[in-house]
C-alpha cells in the first residue's frame, strides 16, 4: 500500500502543479478543467434589489473538477503515507487517506468557488450616467441642432457618449457639463455645468 500512496501523492501533485502553471499562463482555465461540470443556471431578479440564485442541483457535481480530484488524489497519498509512518494499521491508514483526500477535494472546491465569485463582468450599470459630471469632447451645437461628444467618468472608467444640449449656446470643447438624462444607451442630453 505504501507504493500506492506514494504514487497517488506524486501523481496528484504533478497534475495540480501543471494545472496551476497553465492557469498562470492563461491556458488552464476552462479547457483544463474539462471535468468540471459547470451548469450555470443562475437567475438574477431585480424585484426588491435582491438576487435570486438557482443552482439547479449541480453544486455537488461542481466539486469534481480536475483540480479538486488531483488535490484529493495527492492528499489521499500523503494521508496514507503519514498514517503508515506513525504506525497505523492498514485499515486505519486507508481511512486516514480517504479522509485526507475528501477533505482536500472539498477545500479546493470551496476555494475555487470563492475565487470565481470575485469575477466581474465589467459592464457599466445603465442609468448611472444621469447627473454625472464630465467635459465636452467634441463641440455640441445649441438647441439640439446637432450632436457632439462628451466624456464622463462612470464606475472608475472614462466613457465617451454622443451628446445633445437644449442650452441656447453651443457647448465648446472642454466645457464642463452635467448629464441631464440618458436619451439612448449611447446618447445623452447634457447642460453646461454652472
């Protein structure tokens, strides 16, 4: 059994190391975790400002990714070797090995789940542009006689939008503005900031 534990420990750590290296190089993500059953059935509801999430029962299957299985195999081997080193009988060493392996799988699953919750899609929240302050990028003709461009900072990004104004005078390049309202997702109605 000592040879099996040793082989499992080495094999598991080699797979985990390769997986981490490929991940650092940008090649390990979803392609390497082919064994990860990722059934994404999240449902976002904006009724009371809360989020409704439906897992679809796939949470248990998500624990079986390549990384978690490799970690489980590695710690199965380490647990068995460690138990034998302390003089445990074969059944006790096997039980320790199984517990170490399952524990490592669970920890890697929880770690990956926590890390994936940090993902952000980077989308700008619609409606956040109203009352935003910015500057004219390209001159905006007065009384909606033409379109210009503005730059505003939204959620830490400088965004460029087409813009109109109801002001009686043109808004020259560099003029400070404030967004009155969003006409479309890419067009804003602005006025000169006083």
